C-alpha cells in the first residue's frame, strides 16, 4: 500500500455533498483533508455545522476569500459549489495557482491539455458547470453564457466506467449529475450495442431529498415532503442535456429523451425506471446480458440476478449501482431499473472514485463500505 | 335532507379499507353501520382492532359464519375481502337472501338485471372479483376459473364519473382498483376524443403502502420500506387487465399498455406519471382542455391550473382526484400526472360515492372532507 | 340546527395552523370564511399557497394593511400570528372596531368584562400572547414587556374542558399551547384531587414537526429530521410557565415541573409521557379512575381501557385527546400517557371548539371527524 | 498491521443484527466470515435474503443442524439468536467443540474460568441470555428457568468501556442490550462518583424500529408505525433488570429505576432522556465534567460541547455514543441525553468492539466509519 498522503481541499464543505465527501474521505487511508471552505458557515468549526463529524480531526471552515491560493500545498480540490459560482471559482484558483490548463494554446488541442503537470492542483467539480461540451447548450439551459469556455473544453466527464483512461491524467474533472449517472450506466452499453431504439427513451426518476441540497426552501421543509410525493421539472430538468450529450455519443446520433424526476420522502437514494424500445431481434434478456458482460469486472456496477428488482435500500450509503432489465407487457419493449445512492455513486463517492484514478491510487480505495440497511 | 337512515354492513372490517369505510361512514348523516365482519379479528370489539375508532358506537366484529343472512335487515353491504374469497361470499349471501340477481334468465339480458328489486341488498365489492368482464381474462390473471360468472356479468364497474346512471339502479358494483382509478380518470376522456395514441401508453405509478393492505409480509415491515423505494410487479401487475378493458372501451379498440407500480415510503397517496403520444394535431394544452371540460362539473375530479404539478399531499385523506398535463421534451408527446388517495378515491371513498348513487342520496354526502395537510 | 351563518376571519392563514383552521371550518355548517390575511403570501389565491384547499370557494389572501376594520362585518376572528405580533394586532383591531373590552374601567373587574357585547368581534388568539396571567412572567420568558396588559387580564384561557362557562361569554380567548393541552388534560383533575405530588412532575414530550410551523429554518428541512430525533429547549421551553400557571391553580400551590420536548419525524401528533409521584394511599388505578370519571361526558377526551397504550395514530387529524395511566416500577410512582394531534386538539380544533361555545353552537359542531389512520 | 486472519461464524445471520454484523465485518481487515447460520432462510444465498450485501463474497446460509461442530475451524462465533434459544445453542456448541468453560469445577471459581484456552471458540452472545448474573432474576423476567446457569456465571458483560480487561481473556461474552448501553454509558460514572441520587432515576427512551428485529408482527408493519409514535412495555420492559444490575454494582447499592421505551418512526437510532436528582453540592456541570473526564480517551464515547444537544442523526450507522448533561428547571435535578445507533454501538458494533479485544486486535479496527448523515 502506498505510504504517500495526498492533501485535499473541499470548497462548499457545509452542504450535504461536502459532508459526504468528508465522511468518505475520513476512511480513506491516503488522504488528508487540509482545507475546508464553507460560505455562510465560514469561521465555524465543522463540528458545529455537522455534529455527526465532530469526532474527526478537521480544519475549521474558512471563507473563500481567506484561502491563500498562491503556493498552496494541495494535491486536489473538490469543488462542491452551485453552478455558475463554480466556473468562476475554478477559473480564479487556476489563475492564482498558475494551473497549466490555462495555457490557451494548449487548450486548442484537447488531446494535449488533459495531461496535468506535476505542480497542478487537480480539480474535481461537482456542479453542472463543466459537464456540457457545447457552450450554446449550457447557455440555453442555464440562462447565461459560460464564463470559462476554454476550461470547459479541457474538462473530462468523470464517469469512471466510461472514461477511466482519460481520468488518470485529467486535471479538471466534471463529476456527472446524479440522475445522469444512474441513467448512463444503464443505457450507454445498450446504445453502443444499438440494442435499443434511440428515439423515445423515457426515464421516470425518483430521488431522495438530499438531491436538493441543504438550501432553505419552503418546499424542502419536512412537513411539505413527508407522507407525500410529486414530480418536478416536468419536461425541462437541467440534467437532460447532460444525458442527451453522453447518450448521443454512445448512439452515434442524437437521441430522443423524456426525463421526469420525482421527489420521494427519503433522505438518500435514486431509482430510475427506464422505458425503452428494443432493437429488432433483441429481447429484454439480451439487454441484461449486454449489461452483465459490460460490467462483469466493474467494482461498483452490478447487474442483479434475473427477476430480482433493484431497490434503493440495496445501495444506501454505498458507491454501488444496481441494474436489472425486465420484459415489458407491450411486445418489443423493455423496462430497465437502475438504482444508486444519489450522494455517493451519484456525487461524492463517484468524485472520490475519480480522485483515486487521478492520483494513481487503486480505484476502490476508501469506497468499499457496504450499504447501510436498514 | 333525507331523514331516512340506511343500514349497512362491512365484510372485511379489520383491514385498512374496512377501517377507512368506517371512518368515512361515521361522518355520513344517512348511514348506520349495523354489521361488521372481520376474519381473524372476529369476536373482538372494533376499538381493540382499530383504537382510532374507539370513540364511535359500533357493533363488535363477528365472523362470517355468525351472520344470519336470511331476513337480515341491511340495505347495502361493502365487501372488502381478498379476491377469490369475495366472489364466493357474494354468491353465498345472495343465495341466502334470495337476491334477484341470481335469476339466471334475467342475467342473460344485462339491461334488465341491473335493476335491483326493493328487497335486494345492494352489494359493493372492493376486490378485483367483479371488475373483469371476460372470465377468460380473469382466469389468465388470477390463475383459477371465476366461480360466479353469471354475477360477474351483472356487475357494474363503479367509476361514478363514467357509469353514474348505471350505478343508480345497480345491485352489484365492482369498485375499481386504486391504480385503475387514477389512470382511467386521466385517460378515458382522451381516448374517447382520440386525442392520444392508444398503442404505447406508459403508466409509471407510485403508491403509498396502505395499497398492500394489513397482511403480514416481511416486505411490508417498517424497516424494509422506510428510507427506500422500489418497483414491483414489473410487466405483470393484476391491475393491468382492468385498465386495458376500460381503456379499450373508451378507445373503441385494444390499447397497448405498460404499467409499472412502485412502493413509496408513505402511508397514503398514489401518483401516476403517464407518458402518451399525442394524436396528430393535438398539443398537451389540448389534452388539458379536454379534461378540464370533461370534469368541469365533477365534484371529485379537478384539473389543476396550467403548470401546477399535482402532488399526493394535495388529496391526502380526501375523495379528490387531481390531474394535469405537461408538454414532453420529445415532440409529439405529453406527460399526464394524476393523484388520488389510494384508500379514499382509490377505494373506500369511491365505494361510498357509488353507495350514495345506489341509495339515491346526493353523491357527495359524507365525502367532502378537505385533505389533511400536512 | 341553527340556520344562522357566522362570518369569520383568519389572520395568519398561510401557516399550518391557519390551513388546519380552514380545513376544519370548511366542514362546519354554520361558518362562512370571509377574511383570510396572510403576510408573505398576501395577494395570492389560497389555492396557490395551499393547493390541497384549492377546491374550496375562499377569499384571496390579503395583507393586514388591506383590511378595513371599521364597520367590518365579522363575528369572530382567529388570530394565528406569531407571539408579540399577535398582541399588537389584537389591540389594533379592537381599537379600530370599538371593542368593548377596551373600556379600562371594566377591565378592572374581571367578572364583568368578559361578557362581550353584541357588536364585539370575538377573538381567539392562537399565539402565546394572552395565555399568561402575570405580565412579569410574560416578560421573563418572552424577553420584552407585554404591550396589552389590560387585554391580557380580560382573556379567557381556552381549554373548554375546564373553562366552558367562561368561554360562552368570552370576547377574547387565549387558545392553549399544544404541549400544555396534552399535559393539563392529563394532570389538572389529578392535582385538583391531590392524588399526585405537585413537586417533581416530569413531562417528557414528543411532537411531530408541524408544531414548529412553516417557517424557513435549516433545522426543519426534511433531511435534518427524517430518520432522526432529538430533544430541544432543554430546561427552558416557553410552554413551561403556561403549564405551571394552570397546574398551580388546580393544585392550589406552586408546582415543580420539568418539561422536555422532543422532535419526532412525523407531521402530526404529540405524546407526553408524564412521570408522577402518587399521593399517599393512591394507586395508578386510582388516577385512572379519577380521570375516567372526570371525562366521562366529555366528547373530546377519552381514557383508554386499562392497559391500552395511547399512540399518536389513535388521534391523528381529530380533535380527540386519549389518556391512560400505568403503574411505575418504582413503588409510589405512576406513568401517565397523553396524546393529541398538535394541530387539532393542540391548536386549530381546540380553537374551533372554543368558537362553538362563544357563538352558542353545539360544542362538537364540525369537529367529529374520525382520526385518519393509517 | 497483523497479517493473521480470524475465521468467524454468525448464528442468526438473517436478522437485522446479523446483517449489520456482516456489514461491519466486511470492512474489517483481519476477519473472514466462514459460517452463516440462518433459521428460516437456510439454504438460500445471503444475497437473496439481504440483497444489499449481494456484492460480498460470503458463504450461503445453512441451518444449525447442518453445522459440523466437532473440529470446526472457527476462532469466534457471534450468536444473534432470540433469548432462550441462545442459551441452548451456546451450551450445545460448547459440548460439541469441547469448550473449556464447561469444566464444572472451574466454573465454581469465576476468576479462573474466564481465561479461554487456545482451542476454545470465543463466543459473543447478542441475546439477553447471559446478561443477568442472578438466575432467579432471569426466571422472573423471562418466565422460565435458565438452562445454562454454569455458563451464565462464566460470561463477561461486554461493555468494553467498563470491562475491557476481562474481555481480553473472555471466552463467553454477553453483549449488552441497546437500551442498557445508552443508559449505562451515561450513568455508571455518575453512580460510581455518587454524583446523582440512586433512588428515582427516570429513563425515557426512544428507539428506531430495527430494535424490534425482523420478525413478522402486525405492529411492525410500515403503516402502523409511520407518521405515529407510542410507548411500550410500560413498567415492565426486559432491559430493566440488566440496567439495575449494572447500576447497582456501580452505586454499591440497589437503584430505583423507571424505564419507558418508545417506538419512533425511524430505522436506526436510540435516544435516552434521563432525569436524575443531583447529589448534594453537585451541579449539572459537575456531571458533565465527570463524564467528559471519564471518556476523554475512549474512542467511541463522546461528551458533546456544553449546550449542544445530542441527536440520533449524529451517530447513525456508527459505533459512537454521544452524551450531554443539562440543568433541569427543578432545582437539584439534571437531564442527561445519550444517543447511540441501536444496531451498532447498541448491538453489532459493540459486539465487534468486544471481538477485537478478545482477539487481541486494536479495539477500533473496522469500527471507525463516520456516521451517515443525512
């Protein structure tokens, strides 16, 4: 086992994603958490903001302004800030630390620029800011022009099961959204194999409430959510273009995607029920076989035994994704079910998985916690 | 207001559906609960089985064997027994009370037989036993031949919004299933208007746990369900043929239906997200308008304001159904959202609504309780 | 049944207490809701703020400034505003409407002043502002002098089971707090009978989250509360002096009270486990008998059968209070369990019960809804 | 790090306690799970019984009859069976494996017998069977004579913070109950220091539902528990004598204990609110200081900062116990709050902590997972 310890920082440490990063990294043998930045909580000990982490030796939360970037001794930064804020902060800290990605000439030729230099701080961004290749699509969905287009071109989409090699040398990684993670793991191998029709893919997603973060909204109060459920973002959720982008790459053509998320009264867990049309000659069993073969050696993606229905409780608190395929009653169609813990494989765990690759560590380090059930 | 009081009986009074019938009827000014039959709970006061109803003056639970059917003074019976059991019990009590529906000659001509005679006890069956017109379909889905085929032909499907007139003179009513209720109220007007394609209707349903009844199964334990969710009955849930039957009548042709229910950690509430293809020239707005016009005068079905997303908390504990229609991201498609309380409009409330019609009472009597939120 | 309809107003209609007032009153045959005042929601239809009430014909929410008090045609106002705000608003509207309670001379002699004149708008205040007899106690617990001391002297403490007669002629009623309601109903008869020791009464209370209202606090977010619980206000909760005041009156001497509330992950329901020392010669059974006799004719307070443990689900959504007494393992001690729905008997239902008395209506009108279980 | 691997077995592996043992041990670097015994689930792969553990390489579940005890190669067995069953199974396996504890002569002299020989399989029993020193007390509370009195005398009470040395050489350990664990960690140091009165200690406990295990009871169905709470076992819960026994040892005299557990709608977590009388001259702060000093070097017990209220979410999924002390409103009294995860520090985690001591491993091995919040 490597004896080296890497120093990491977390921007946005007072949110749920930040807390789960700390939880996971606290059990990682090669990591030292050296910097915690939290906006409204700056100046407070983390134990006050997150008493459940109070037994850990951790630095106090500071504000972004207090960070002295030049010469800072960090190997990697997780940026768990809201979109739009994220791109500016990443741009700023790259300038301040003289990051090699900023060399505009290099940025012209993508294949060169992703190889970070030794001195570069690796950055894993957990917002949506660096996930969309096309700045026009970003602007369409986020209502403002992207402020760091060059960086966006240099970012690697951090789904390790599909971009493992690129991640090993990446210096800027866009961690996928939670909904896209569950959907892409289920669909990319099937689109690559042309085993399903790309035109009317219907994703009905259900998510626990942590997906909405820790921000103060009336709709997130306990009494508004408990003993109830509802869909949201009907026809216009911002995770759509991200899915379409990656699915189109796999299909080799644009896809037609309908995506409807629902809020379910639970803290963690995300389940997607995906309705697809089979390609001619394909059966639901074929889809299951394609996925089972594709993920046979993956430590974090499992295809359930035939007939076993994935449930969010099967992956709670873990970095696992569990998938299965079922015959639909309508001939020529199949139903795919994919579950993750939205805060782990859908966010912080996946980010740590990418980190392991970027730092040359075994990919599963610190990520093998079994699910917490009940 | 009518001064007459009707005497009713409930078979299966120790289940959740039975309890909700008692809850609703306890506030009904024209009803006296005269008979409570409960299997494993027979011999116990209802206050012991359901302490929340302990303040009500109610008869003790007795077993089915203890009921003296001949000459029994009841106007109407709710039969809230499991399927298969139900058909035998209904047949038996009809024999014992000399019910006119049993006249086989009459049963040949449907239009005659549904008019109950004065002396007939009206029966509302809440199981699946009398919902399917075709005995072959029943046998296919329930794994055994129907034991009361003649009666099945005489039963009225108790969705008041679509069978109001027939219900007024019905003597045997099959109360619709909870999932079919939410789906049919959303889809029947659209199929009748040929405003949507009938071939690939995808219903993704989410239900609270009361839908599974009060039976002892490991999968229904609190710890198996809380903080988790999962689909079930993939591709083969028994509410499918019931939906197909009623939708085919509305469409004038068979429909292609995909239906996937999910179990959500809440007690009450059912939400269906329905993915449909628009008929040529139709828009999502058109669908909304068709529904709004169809239900303008209905006391229990409401189409929400444009853009307002129905949530189960909007109808909890009430007999309301709330529906809305949204444009899909895929051109030519729409998303319909329909919510009910599965125990009320999806079961006991709908049964009381049918009862009111059968007894000649105003349809809303005892059913106007506002939803309980939070 | 009276054919008269009373016009009522609700101040603070956009909170949970306001919503439950509307829910209950919507089924009340003698009430017309004529005024809805909501602070941050003023100008919006109620259906937008509370979609679950969208099927009811109700006035839009307006702001307090928009109300034209002089000459307003209202019989009774529910004031569901935060403490401190409440006393000022009540004082203001009394001035504006020429309320007879304001006559300072009358206020000197309490027995006279509570008889409202015909033209007076009756007021039921649901905040803590008029519950404490002693202005010094108010100032100690609320950190500021009371601004309407004269009115406070004229207010009747609205626990109908103990102040029924006074309520019939009251013009200003202070609706008890939820925790005091459950505690006082359990303890007042025992203190009056000197059946328990008054010195070390320990109340361990557990409440659903609606008790905290609809205000935006991080600690009230779903993810902070679900799958967790904790005590709060240890040793200093503001419902203490209210309990002490009423209990001292019943005991005829000061009482020693320890009160610790806990937040439980459910929407509604309040359960108090009360640990008392028996007076010499008294048994737990004696306590139960005293309570059972005291409440034999009360429509909303029930003593459970011996050995039956009250649970919050037994009263959810109803105006019922359910109590029982158990022997403690320590000789000479007993344990009392008292449950209510904090929003109904603990707030809005109790307020409507007081309203019925004040308006000369049968006390149970509109309040006989059976509990909603599950 | 030790390179030795210990082989362990789990009896009762299909319950929640068994599942949590497997979860924790799957991350333990020195353990190999070699035997899984599950009653009604025997013959099935563990992945079927607990799909959330399906990614782990584990033996299939077998029945107790199938175990070939003589010569079995196991270092330690966790016995997670129901009480009564447990004592017979432990006795049987000791006979079958020739365990040295069975030597009746040795058992006469307690100080000798706890030193296990090399060949002995260490046993950690998670039931109540070996917790009570006095067979008469066992019989009083469990309604039958103890069947293995000699073994009971040889068992060590497995609360590591108070019996660390004895555990190092123990061959049979009785893992404490969940309620006693939270109570004893809070109270033993205070009783030892005579800082609180021993006569009327009132423990109001609240527990998540996993405490009731995975057995099929109507009262454990989701719909009976969700959105509700209630006390149980009033005045007669079986964890009482266990607490009294250990507290009496610490106090040097019998204690007077009132203990009332409540069921709360959450999966995991246990919170005890303990009401105590201060010894003359002692303050709440003194109690806090005594506890803080006593646990300063303990890895799994923490005293929170002054004023910070422990919540179950602070310890969920971890082996932590969090305690704090508050002044009561009644002079001379204090309130202590103690929280644990009932399945971890209250059961499986504590058992693994004892195992580490028994096997000579660092006590924290495999137990440092941070709490899972949200």
